[in-house]
C-alpha cells in the first residue's frame, strides 16, 4: 500500500493554471490552508504535471471546489495532460476577479491565488498562494457555512470518491448516536 493512503479520505479540488489558450485544469487532493490572515493555501504539485509549468510561469493558480456533480470532469482533469483535455469536459472557464488565471463557473467556490512561496519536497513542489480574491455559490455556502446538500467531493482511493453524510455531529454525549 502507498503510505499516503493512510491520510485518506481527503477532499478533492481542481487547480486552474495558465490563461487564454494555455489555461489548464488538474485535480488535486494535496491542498490545505496554511494561514488565515492573510489567507494562504498550499498545494503539492509534481513537476511532471503541465500545471506545474504554468504555475511556475505565471505565479498564479485558482483552487476550485468541485461538487459530486463534477466528478466526471474531475476525473478527466486528474488523468489527462494539458489544456486539450478541457474539450472532453463540461468545464466553463470564466474570468477571475483579481488574477489572469480563470475560474470555473460550475465550481462551488473559486479561490484566486498569487504564489508567495514555493519549495521542493521530495517528488512534489509545495506552492503557497495568497488568496487575493474569490467567488462562491450562495447555495453551497449560505451564511458563510458549507451546506452539506451541495455534495462536496472527497476522495477515498484511486477511482473511489465519496461525499459527506448530511447529518451533523457535535461533541458531547447528548449528541452521540
Ligand atoms: C483525485 C485526484 C487527485 C490528485 N491530486 C494530485 C495532487 O494533489 N498533486 C499532484 O501533483 N497531482 C495530483 N493528481 C494527478 C494530476 O491531477 C494528474 O497527473 C493530471 O493529469 C495532471 O494534469 P496536467 O498535466 O494537465 O497538469 C491527482 C489526480 C486525481 C485523479
């Protein structure tokens, strides 16, 4: 077993990079918040990815949040290389608010990032982006909280994806099953 599977299930995201005809999308599980103020996120991208070259070239990326409805497109983005793959998807790229890298219309949220740091760790490069702007679906995030009915996508292993149970659990015996 690959040891990193012990960290799963993980949320799955889409990373948009490049601009114009060069714009590209890949799937990424290895994404996390690294600072709240300023809001910064990190993503591990392997140098073999076309995305890696575009993030290096333009110093920008968008983290898009897909719902379960985007699973087929997530799979294409995560198994094929370069912008040509977008023709096989239903993804609509739309202008972002503050950076040249586009956002994804169908995504539940888009976080527009400018690279502020990068460092190679083993077989991946860890890119840290400051989130300079973004957009989100009011239905997916009513009152600033995620709506579990929006079917946020998570990855269990290779071809197996899951979404979240709708029931909410709170700490304390009164709320346990
Ligand atoms: C669900 C899923 C998650 C992935 N997570 C990552 C990741 O975090 N980092 C990474 O470098 N590649 C990851 N990949 C692999 C890339 O998405 C894949 O190699 C993709 O084809 C790269 O596209 P590109 O060459 O157009 O950039 C993932 C693939 C899948 C299917």
